[in-house]
C-alpha cells in the first residue's frame, strides 16, 4: 500500500504540474488587444478607403497586415452614446446612454471590467468623453469631457488632475508608449485603449503641420451644394451646413476683429468666444506660431470678401474646414506609426490584435454638411481596420454588416472570457479568421435620439442592409425614407412612395419590426425618452 500511495502521489503531482503548465500556456497564448479610436474620423479621410483627400500610410499599415471593413457602422452616430455601446455591447436604449446630455449609467458592466477580472491588464489613455473614473482599468489618463488640443488637462488614476504642455495627439501617444515600456506586467496579456481627441471639432492641428495644410487645396464633394430636395423634411431642417452653421472664427479661425470689421454675424452667439478661449490656451511661442500661419488667412479674406458670392463663401469655408480637419489627422497617422513601430521593435506584433476605428463617421462637405448624427453613409459608416497577425490573412476586405455593437463580444471571445447574456452584438472572430460562412448577420439596426438639440437632426430609427435603408423619422415629423444604396450611392432620392419598390418596402418593414423585437426597442420606450426630455426642459 505504501508503494501504491507513493505512485499515486507522484501521478497526482505530475497531473497538477501539467495542468498548471497548460493554464500558463493558455494564459500566455491569449492575445493582447490594442483598441485605437479617433473621434469623428471619416472613412473618406483614410487613404486605405479613399486617397483623394489625404494619405494615411501608418493607419493603412493595419489594413495591409489584416482586414479592411467597408460596411462597418455605428448604432447611434454621436460621440458618447457610441462609446457607451462599444463598452457595454448594448444598443443605446439598453445601456441608457442615448445622447450626449444624460450621464452614463455606471451600473452597466463593461467589457474591460470582464477582461480585467479574467486576468488581463487594462489601460486607457486619451478621450473617453464621459465619466472621470472608468471602471475596469488598472491605469488610465483621460481627457475631461471633450479635452483640448493644446496643453491639455488629464484625469489620472494615480496622479490626480494634471496638465501637460504640448499637443494632445503626441501626449496621448507618449503616455501609451510609456505604459507599454515601463508600467505593464510583461507576463500577462493586456487590453490597451488608445483614444485620440482628433479630429474632433474645432480642428487645431499640430504646429509642425500648419505650413503644409494651410496651403493645400482639396477636391470638393459632388454634393457640396445639395438642396435637400427629394428627401424628407429632416435633411432640410438640420443645422450643420458648412456655409450657414460653421463658425467663421471658432471653426475657420478668422480673427474676431475681422468679423467685426466686415460686419459678419457671430454664428450661434459663441463663435468668437471659442476662438478667444483657444488662444488663451496657447503658450506665447505656440500663439506666435499660430499667428504666423493663420493671420495671412484673415488678411487674404478681408481683401476677397467684398466680391465673394454665396458659392464663393461656401467654397472658402469648405477649404478652410478641410485644411484644419485633415491637418489634425496627419498627427494621428504619425502617432499610430509610432505605436506600430514600437510593437514591431519589441516583438509585440505576433500575439496582438490591433483595431483602428472611429466613434462614428463624419461629413466632409457631402450634402453641404459637417458633423454626423444622420444615418446617411458618411456618418453612419465608420472606418474599421483590424490586424491579427497569424490569424487574419493580410490585405483582406470584407463588406460584412458589422457594428460598434460587436467589439465587446469580439474581444471577450478572443480572450476566452464569457460574455454576459444581455450583450447584443456578435463576435467578429469568424470574419477575422477566414470563416466568413459562420457570420450570419445581413442587416443592422440604428437609432438616433438627440433632438431638439445642437444641429437639429430629427430622431430616427432604421434597418440597413447592403442594398437598402428604411428609415423612420418621428417626434417632430412622421416620415419614412427608403434609400436604394446600390442605385443611389450619394443618397439623394427617397423612393419610399415609388410603386417599383412596393415589395421591397413591405419586406423591409417586416424585417425592421423583427429587429426591434430582437433588440428590445419599441415606440413606448422611445416615448419614455421623449417624456424625460420634455420634463427636463421644464426645469
């Protein structure tokens, strides 16, 4: 018996040792996750999608290593709700963050919390947009609210509130690389959320890019002078036309005294104050450099203005918008390159999944607009480039109907962490690993709520397939819109009442109702959000 017990003890020890080794191997095999997100970065401004505006060679590297999604979209095209959807894996009506106005419900469980509990190191640097103590992070340094381009403040986990001199895109990258080099535990897998402020309004580029971009001219979109005929009343009501609603000073950087000299009204009553407040943020050296490149713009405008037509003014504002917007993206691309170079130099590429996306798309003059919110492609679609070396075949493209709703379950899936049953997305792992036949979704759901509010885009929900969009505008108006995505890629014609689309319309209505049931959205819930809004306006 003594001999048999010794053998049994030895066998048990070998089994436990093998189990521990297997657990350690499984742990070490779990991929690192790097989630890179910019704010309002239009897919049209990434050269992997379209190189007519700007070259983004470093962001493009991610697509070259992996997969470019051409039909990626958001569930609600506005900053904070998009981020809430990404973190929770739930539509806005389920996580409660329907707009930028109401606070995020911190009882929501987020995927970083689950990854952290599952053994991942977690860190976040840059723009979260809401909250000052993100749950589930071992380390964070985040911008308060929208943050600032120059000399930004940060809310930190361990240092309190700090202010850092410099340009925000560079600073966020410095913090990210410092964590990778000096703070992370090299033995454990990690989730790193690297979140840029750029290219969010009001588009202040880095000093090193001012000379190049203030002297560039960009092609105009075909729909720059859209008159919004042929669609619903919502398109015509929106207040995001470049000529009418973009600030001459706060956005286009004309000196306030120029507006006074020329008798140009202050757009929205806050245009010049935004410019003045930004100038106060500069150091003396930064201010002098800014004036060096922007004062001549004001001087040239003074000379040209008396003979400018409305079309001339629109074209002028569009060029100014593109110069500044795209100038901010130049710094994003450079800094993404810094991160990729670090990963390559430190042997971190092999077992790391790298995602580049934006919290939504953005209008770059299409339909005469800037901003987002609508379900039309430029704001509904978002860039999505994913590299997973060894798993994703380089240079792939996919037109699968993926959404920001899917990130949470995708990351949990690849980490081997069980997703909560109330998450509403789908893991994109089959698409990343060449198993496209396992992806079954061919339609997505969208719902926008923030109205009446800035930019005045009416509330609407919709179903979108690869071929069509069926949209219902409600509250201020009650109108339906049907867009044929293949025949009308610029989305200029509502064919809802066209008899030729009767069967398609009927089918889409039925599918939309099924989607609303699937995602637990309904008219009663929408009315509750309206009632809450109306009650708050009385206060």
